[in-house]
C-alpha cells in the first residue's frame, strides 16, 4: 500500500519564481512510502492452497471503507481498510473465516531512500528522516493479531529487509500513521512539533480501542459528511449495475445509459474531497493528496489559474463547507510570504498581495505571475460566507482578507484615456499576448469588488470605501461582443472561431463568476454560448456540425476542461450540452478507478464535475434560487436531490417529474424571504426555519 501525507514536500521559501522541483527551490510534493503485507500460502491447510474465487473489491463512498473478499479452499478471506480522521490513523484489517490461516510479514518502506532510518521493534516498524530542506518526517506501522503470534522483528540495512512476522493468525490489524513537522506558519519557519512523538501517541490511543470502536468512529465522521447530499435521476439496468466499474465506464463511453454511474461520479468527487481536505490540514493539491512519485507532474503543487479553485467548486454547494476550510487556511498562511514576494516584484509600496501560478506549502511562488490570482482566491473566501452566513467568519476572517486584496487593485488598476479602468499587463491563462484589459482579469476584478461590496454591506462598515470600490467597479472596461457574436477574450476583437484552447478564461463571468447570466445580461450570455461552442470545436468551420461528445476535440479534452464547460453550460441553461460534458470526461479523461486524467492524474476533474453537476440541479448566484436550471433530457423523467446548498445559508431538497418540480423544501436557520425560480416562473416565498 503506497501512502501519502499532505505535507511531505521538498523545497524552501522561494522568492524568485524559479520552478525547480528538486530538493531545493520551489520543490515538490513527495511520495511518503509503502506498507507491504506479504502472505505465505497456509500450506499446512490443504484446503487453502487452491485458487481464489469470488474475488470482489469495492469502495463504499458513504462510509469511506474499502472491502475485499474472496474464497480460497473452504475459507472466506476478508480485508477492510480506512483512513480515520477522528483517530488520525490508517487501519488495515485482514481476517479469515477459519483459524490459523494468516501467516506472513509486513514491511515499511520510505520513498525518500537512504535518508530514512528504519527501526524494527516488537511493537512495530518505524522510519524517521530529515529532508534536505530540514523537514522531519516519520511513519510507523503496528500490528495486532487474533490467534497466532507476532515474531521478534529483524532490522535490516534498509526498509525492504526490516520485517515483522506474524504466524498462524485468524486476523491481523495494522495501524499506520505518518507525519512531518510541517506547521502552516511562515513566522515559525514552517516547522512545528517533531512528528514521531505525535505518531506514538496517536497509535497508542488507536490500539487501546477495539477495531469496532475505531470503525464506528470513522463511519460516523465520514458518513456525516458523505450522506448529507444525495442526487437521483434514474435507475441503471440491473445487468449493467452488476458489471465492474471499468466495464460500465466502457459501455457508458460508447453511449450507453447509466444514470447510477453519473451519480457515482458526483459522489466520488465528494468522497475524494472529504478524504483529502479536512479542517486542520492542507488543501487538495493537483492530485488531491494521492501521489506515488517524487517527481510528480507540475510538482503536484497548488496551481491557481484554474486547478486549486476547481478543486473546491463542489465544496459549498454539495454540503462540504467544512472541507473548504483548508483552502481558506492555506490562503491565510501563504499571504505573508506572498506579500513579501509581491512587494519585491511590484515595488516596496505595494499594498495587498498576489501570487505566481504555482504555489508550494512553504511560501514558494513558481512560474509566471498570475496577477489576478488573489482576486480569484477572494471569491472562495467570500463564498464560504455566502453559503454559510457565518457572521464571525465574515467579520474576523473573510472581510479583512478581501479588503486587503481590493487595496492591491485600487493601486494597480490603470485609467485609460477614455476614463475606463483596465487591469494592466495581463494574460488570459495560458493564451495570447500580455496586454491591458484582458477580459478574464476585468471579470475577476469585477467579481472581487462585488464580493467586497456584498460583505461590507452585510457588516454595514467602511461606507467611504464602499463608495470608492463601487465607483471603480462601475468604471471597469466592460465585457464586449465581437464580430462573430462571441464574447471577446481580449479588448481587441481578435478571437479565432476555430481556436480550441483548453482554457475558457473569458467565460469566468458566467462560471464561477456571476457577472453574466441569461436572466440579467441575456446578450452577453448569448455571446458566451457562441464562445463556448467555438472553444469546443463547434463554430467557425464546424458551425453547422452536430455538437457531440466526440466533436469536442484536441486541447478541449483535459481533466478540468469538461467540468468547467459542464458548469458553463449549466449556467447558460443548456442541460443536454452539460450532460455531454459529463460523458466526455468519462470517455476521454478518466481512468478505470475514475481518477480524472489531464493526463496524467489530476484531481480537478473529479472535484470539479461534482460542483458542475450541482449547478445543473440548483443555482443561486444571481440572488434567486433556481431549481433545475439545466436538466439533460435523460434526467428529466423523474428524480430528486436532497441537501444541496444555496447562497444565503439555505439547504434545498427537490423532487421532479417530466422535468418539472413537483415538490421542494427550502430551509435555513431562520425563515426568510426567498426569490425562487421554479418551472420557468419567478416567485417570492418564505423559507422554512430548521436547523
Ligand atoms: C494549468 C493548465 C494545465 C494544467 C496545469 C496543471 O497550467 O493550463 O492544463 O492543468 O495547470
């Protein structure tokens, strides 16, 4: 079992923007190690040396438990595993239905090579080490058996030959813990408590509990989040349901109907976010936290020109608000080194901060400056409040953060001779020249200012500053419609209708932004549709061809392009095209274990599609709650969702038939007025008061 811990990183504070991903400089996220469990055939039991049968491996997304069962001879073998958030250990259990069947040994291996010191003792295998950047790390595996015995271990010169043997057991349980001394605090040099004593304490506590206590605590913690939101829009044929996931994926990619697989993809994104982004930890990086390499693609870092943001698109709307806290904490922790780097690059008097495209956990800023990245981060800071209505968070955390980023833009915006304000020297990610007034930049700053104003109004503070920001927002050079009806990506009308670049940056205002919508700005929304078709290879020379999964070609097939476009089509009210994007992701950019691939594996596709699918069912970005804004035809006959969230602190349940809402429930802490768009009509209702 290859394992990870989020904070095992090489590299240092990296002020100069280099993107060297070795031991120093920017560094990279690293592989922690492997736990090996090696079984010997129980030769003394003749019934158990025959071939295995009924082999079944599964993962329960609601409990976060892995299961494996098989028969061998007359014995039933079971394996279960989970990573417990409440007890901070990974637990692996192996059982046999008959006594004495399990014999073998375990090994523990560090992926950091000879740097790690291995120790084998009667109570378990341990390794400790120090990275060249002085980050300390440690891992320990301990074992508990039922029946049989554990044999005195031997320590070899390296991990592979340090073993702990077990003999003639009926069940073995292995507890694994791994940590570093990383602390998310620039002033503390990013280093905190030694990892091994913490590990010893956690493992001791875990071993004091019974397996069933650990399992119950894990299920309670995990399912409290996982079961909160459910979606249902059709039944898959039993014969298809009985197939393994890879076969179902194959059939679906070929055009088959499998609503259960679509629902699974939605819940898988939630499962992955719950599993890699919890309060107190780091946010999901490019691979969430699952990385088996010391040289992962793009350092498996935090990319802020789409990827890290997309990782959180499903957090608030699908009831995983707590899972977004690591992102907010990361933004807070990185702000100080980013201020220093920003002043170095933009002048000592610069207020506020921004970041380069790649970020590490040590204040590292790599590759090109992504100047509006902090404005994009501000959207997440804002939305965590907009969905939860947590006033303390708003006042103490969100408002000061967002105001500081407004300061940066107050100083940086440039006034053109026509009196309009433009973001100077921008870059539409990662496309076209550097120039003033790139549309994505304009839209991001518009969004920042709107978010600031909403928060300042809710707090009823800083009246003069509100006036100033509102005035600047009004004067931002606006979105433009170009010669072929497209939403322009740049100030100059130079978009190519045959350009299928993967980024849909100039559509930020549609999603995840809220400046453009079919109801409030219909002309711009229409232009956005043309731009989106064009990016998918369905304009210019292909204007009259059918829009299909297969017609979305080339650079448009990436882990994260499908979810973004799915959410865009949802916001633009086209459920069928949104549905095509789900199919495209599964067909072209998902492995058999349903990890999304760029290539290689990149988790944004998984976490993003969850958020995009929620947008198809419920929207709330324009000040109204919109039920079923973009159902594809295949979802229309009948369905429901439970526990999706809307801005304003609302939870929403909804049932439909033939594409029409038949029943709904909208509730919040206190009953309040809600503008509701339902079955094509806008109404005003009162929400239900319910905790
Ligand atoms: C951005 C994207 C790439 C890739 C990388 C990790 O730079 O443009 O497609 O996802 O991040």
